[in-house]
C-alpha cells in the first residue's frame, strides 16, 4: 500500500468551553504539523467586553489575521484572566504565528484554569506531537477523550497516535470501541482498515474500507485505500474498477 493511500486528511476540531465561537486546528495526514483551521459560530447578542474581544479573535482567525487574533484574545484575558477558552484561542493564534513556546504555555494555562476543558488537552497533544513527543501526545489525547467521550476528533487522533507508536493492536481495539458508539463514522472505518492492513489482515482491511466508502461515497482517500488493498490482495480486476 502506498504512503499516500494510507494517510488521508483528518480534521480535528477544538471548541469553546463556554458555548462561544469555535477555534479549530487541522492536522493534514497522519500527525502532520498542526495548522489553524477557520471556524466561527454566531457572535452572541449584546456581548460583554470580554465576549466581544473573544468573538473578534475568532473572526480574525477566520481571516488568517493571526497577530490580530492573538491581540484580541489577550484583550479578552485582560478583562477576565480566567477565560480558558480565550487562552485556548490564544494558543491557536500563537501556534500559527510560529510561537511554539507561547502556544504551549497558553494551552497549559487553559488546562490550569479549567482542568475539565477537553479541547486544550487535545490542542496541547497536537502541539507536543510536533516535537516528536508521542507519549505525551497520547496522554493528552487520552485525557481529552476521557473528559469528552463523544469528542470524535480526539478519539480519532488517539487512534492515529497509537498507530504511529506501533501499537496496532491497541489502535484496532480503540477503533472498534469507537465504532460501537458511532458505527457510521466513515473515518473510523477507514483508519481501522489501515490498522488491519498494517497487520496484513487484508480481508478485514478491505471490509472496513468498503464500509467507509459505503457510508461516504465522496471519501476519496478511503477509495484509494480500498483499491490499493484489493491490488495487494491480488484482486486486480476489482481494484481497477475503483
């Protein structure tokens, strides 16, 4: 199976702890460098000053105005230093600006303020991955999933880290557990297929990739994975038909 075939794009999202607009990260391919993605919800009516600055910060992220976003999150924090979501947003903005130390500090501060806030654990894990600290990444993602069991992005990322660490059996068990809760997750079926392929269990791998494309006919990476695995299994006519 080719490298490109088993590394589809994965979207990993971090949301606000207070119901405010969403701040997101995008991981391109398996544990690639974290990038800011652009998501914002509706600005609440008659916002308080700190809500105003927070909302402006998210809007600046949407416009790829990273410096402005960082400044606006900092203004929100001047008014309310214990806003975990503003610290989380600041961490995203600083990370995009290349300030790795500041980004890590902001995520850790968000966790210090609100240890039950799953998203900074998730973001911190992705940030630590950049330095190759996969064990700590695994720890932070595990905390995020424990705090928020339905956090699909964190659940998927946790499985990817297990695969990166070579813990394929654990990754398979993890994906199977996720699918018991959400059997219609095409991404999880796809990555379970990748894990099976890593163990050379081609029949189960093909079945999972097929399930992924059945659930999401537009899932190009799952189609590529299915075709590659069919070819690997010697089922060339079926592979060509993909």
